């Protein structure tokens, strides 16, 4: 059995395949891959057993990341919460997995997969490297039922508080909303002591996923105090990024925005709301999503390599005193993220 490799941005079969595959997510789409390439110059590839002249029967999407800091590797796919290999169990799947592992013999240090159904890809040649919780909310019940399932004090009361305070909701893809979002993102990243992604990344997501990616902002007294970026893919609304002014959390803007997103998901015909992954060492975020009424499942990433041995993962800013990173001028803080993220995929 042969394995073929092609660029999904140059082969029309990939977009059609993603649209019809039941396990495909927004992270498989041509738009997501385009945004990655425009922002970070990653080279996308698909491994398949389908010859070029035939319709696709399977495919594993990856991006080639070439970095002097973090090495040469293939990732499925950068900055995605999950990216299921779109192939069923059988000889075709085994052949594709073998091809991926063999690719690390010379050029690539390792191949990383981010499957949503980790147990299905629990193969001896792939080593588990990271685990998370993935939360999903079923938005098919009536809104009243969904509201009752929210935690009474930490969700329901804060949503009502936001409404009493007269918070204003705005959504769309305008430059003004993007700037509001990015200002809050800088505040949030400083709070978390993590460099910010470049604003071009968010602009490219909006441009490459038209009518699907949008920004929602909560405003109080004319100023933005919380924001999120969501993407609609088929029956699923995906929460990807959120940010806020922590000094105004008492107004309930963050729970209120999530409640607005739930209502938006129903209005747009979605049946589920993907709340994204949470690090296991972030119990506060996990609890927040639990209290929205979401269910959670384990999410694990795996790597395969012939020569490479996994080292303890570290972030270059981890050794920097927190007060220095959090107090960098905006221009320097933004530049740090712009320099780092191309190596981070």
C-alpha cells in the first residue's frame, strides 16, 4: 500500500473531504491552515493512502515546523486544541502511522498528533506526552433549561448582575472590535505571565474563516471589559480565545459573554459548544467550565520518533522573573510574542 503526501492548500480534495467527514473540526479546515501559513509560515501537508486521481478516503493533516530554537517537527496541528486523524482503524491507518514514524528517521525530530479520541490512536510507536481536559456543552435543550444547569451563585447570579449593570454586547469582525479584543488580550497575557500572540494571527483567522470566526465584546460605560473569539464549524461553535479586565470581573462580564455565546450557538443552528482544552494544573478554569453545565473528557497528545527522545518541556519565559515579563512595555511585550510563537507550534 502506498502513502501519498500533498499540500491541502493546493489540492481541492481536502476542503471537500473535511466538509463531509464526521470527525473533522475547524482545525482541519483550509481556513485554519491558511491562517497558520500567513502568520507563521508553517508548511501544511496531508498524508493519505488515496492516489492523486481519486477522491480522498483518509487523511492526516500536519504542519511542518522548522525552528532553530525548538527543532524540526511535524505537528497535527499547531495551536489546535485537537485534530483527529481522519482515518479509520485498519491497514490504511497502520500504513499512515508507519509513514509518519519513518518520516522522523532523517528530517524530522518527531511527529505530534493531537487526537480527540486518544484511545483510538494508542499505538506503541506513539508516546503520550501531554494531557488536558476538553469541555463540551450540549446546546440542544431550551435556553431556560441551559440556564438552570449553570451554577447558581458563580454563573446565574453573575449573568444577572451583568444585565443589571447594563453591559452592552457587540459582535462582529471590525477593526475596532479586534483592537478592543487585543487590548484585553494584552492585559490577560500579562496577568498569566505569558507573551501575547501577534495581532496578525487573530486578523488572519477572521480573514481566512469569513462568516465563521467573530469577536464578541462586553462593554461597560463605553469601554470593553471582556471579549472572546469563537469559530463556527458545522454543528459546533468553538470557543478559542478569551480575555478580560480582571479589575472589573465583579460585574460578571465573563460568564455573561459565555451565556451570550450559548444563545448565539443555538441561534446559528449549532448543537454543541466546544469550550476548548484546559491544562490539568488549572483547576479554576476546569471548574468554571464545569459550572457552565459542560461535560468533560480526557484529551491526550502523542509523539512518535525514531531518534528523538522527549525532554522535559519548558517555555523560554519560565525562568524570567514574573514581574519583568508582566511589566514590559506594550511594544516590547508584543514583540516578544511575535518572535516566540513561530517557534511554538
